[in-house]
């Protein structure tokens, strides 16, 4: 609960989570992610892995991709989080599970990316189509 409180900032906005270069590559975070947004360093990723989305998907940068197209790794040397798939566990858990299980506390808030709980729930809905 304390972690979640640390992530909340002004106007009910929540900071996204990133994995820092202090990551020891233990992999504890990866299976905890309900969106399959966490990948081992140097691994290609797709939007479709770990959810039910199909067809085309618009990434946060504005690029439209087929959900099954392989994307370049975001980081080569340690685990990384795909922001386009991360909902900070909103709609699944009370706090980000990656941060809760990380033994070296390298899953931390990203000051560069802030989303509201509402925005995260919309993203969850886009990824997990009913």
C-alpha cells in the first residue's frame, strides 16, 4: 500500500513504472505482470502477447502496428517494461506487482510518463477485449 501511495501525485495521476539499470536480471517481475508487459533484455516483444487484443494497435507514440508484429527490445542488458502494455496493475491488483516482488527495488516510478487511473483502465480495456 505504501508503494501505491508513493506513486500517486497531484490530480490523481499515477507515474508509470520503469526498470532501472540496477536490475539483477532475476526475472521475479516478469511472471507477475497481468499484461505481459515485462520482457527480458534483448527480447523482441509484441502487443498481443499475454492479452486478447487483435488487429491493429496504435502505440503511445502514434505509430500503428499489427499486434503480432515483433517490436525491437527497449533494453538489451536487463529486463524492461513496455509502457504501451503496462497498466501499473490497475484493474488487477492494488499495487504494481513488479515493484512489490523486486528484490533490489529497481522497478520505480517514471517521472517522464504519467497517466490517470482512468487512462490506465482504458488501456487495460484495449488490451483485454471482452
